[in-house]
């Protein structure tokens, strides 16, 4: 697996009050969210990039109030109608 490194000045780590491992994890999550929102990665792929399983990634999105799915009002209504038909 390729490894990507970023040079980070020590004073910025101090200003962020982050350890390198924590910052790396946060940057991976932010990158995954970005690519999900740009529709360049699926939910599962973004979760993998963030180093999380799908449920934990969904929780991270919810914590940040980022929608996991981008549906139009019509698509959402259709999904709800389908769910109601299958539940009945």
C-alpha cells in the first residue's frame, strides 16, 4: 500500500495540540469526507480511506452533521415509499 507523508512544522503541531498519529487520523477522515462529498468515492471507499468501518464512518459524518447520502426530494420520497411498502 502506498504511503503519503506530509511535512508538518512542529509549531503547527503544538498550535493544533495534536500528536502526529492523531493528526494523521484526522486528516484521513477529512480527506475521506471531501472525496465522498465530491462523489469521487463511495461511502464504503471513503470509510476505508478514513481507516474506519462503514458504521463508524457514518457516525463520524453524523457527528459533523454531514449528510451521508445526497438525495433529491423526489429520490428521498421514492425511497421512503419503497421502505413503507416493504415494511407493510
